[in-house]
C-alpha cells in the first residue's frame, strides 16, 4: 500500500494515505453507524490534526534531515495500521489525559478568543463603514463638481448660439426682389429731376 508510485512526491503519498483513505473509511463508519469504527477514526483525526499542526513548524527546521518525508509517511502508516493502532495508542496515552486536565483552560481561551475576534470584527467593520462613507462623500462631491462644469459648458454653448443668431447679415449683393422694388420707386424720381432741369433751362 505504501510503495512509491512513479511520479508521486512524498507529499502526495501523505495526502492520499493520510487524508483521503481515512476520510473514505470514516464515511463508511458513519454510514454503517458502527460506534467502534466511528470512535477509532475520530481518534485518528484528532491525532492527525495535531500532527499536521506540528509539521507546519517541523518542515521549516527539519526539511534538510535525511529521509524526513519518508519518516513522516511511515508515521502516518503507523497511525493507520490496524496492527499497531498508533492513533488509538497516542490518543489514549497522551492526548485524552492532557485534554481532560486542560479542558477548562482551553474552553476559557476559546471563549476569550471568540470575544476578541467579535470585537475585532466590529472594530474593522466600523472602520470599513467609515472608509466607505468617506469614499461616497468624495465621489458625490466630485460628481457634483463635474455636473456643474458640464452645466457651465452647456450654458456657454447656449450663449454662443444666441450671439450667432443676433449677428448682422453678411455684406453682399441684395436679393433679386429688393432690386426690383428699388427700381420701381427710383424711376419716377429720375423723370421728376429731368423735368425740373428742363423747366429751369427754359426760363433761363
């Protein structure tokens, strides 16, 4: 069961045989409602949780140690083996007595940690609301300034349009209709001036 498969790293062995294999048999224990198997796998998961927590620190300092990962896989095999019953042995000899003696202190620490986390959550929540409110006010002020600038540009465009409508017409030849009207009114004036000049010459 623990032979090295080609292309598999020691961490993958630990993941498969230390997590997936026990998880499947824990499922079978829950499904069959076998109390003995259920208790056995519960003890294993407690030990494995402690082991996983400890290896977070040991990997930093002992990763250079020869056969370190192979020793970890061997330890997980010892925990799982029905012959050695390593998880049950460690739980009954060390973990259960320690947790029983320190249970009240652990519960108090957990309650304090829960209260602190709640206070921290409320504190950060208030800070987040303040930041969001400040950002909203700044965005609103910027939006109002942009709106006033837009309205001002629109008003300037309207004034330019009004000035363009009231400007004098460009100089050029008069329209055809205006020329005809001036011709009609100008012809009697020319005849009157001609008669006046003739009368003055006759009297002279």
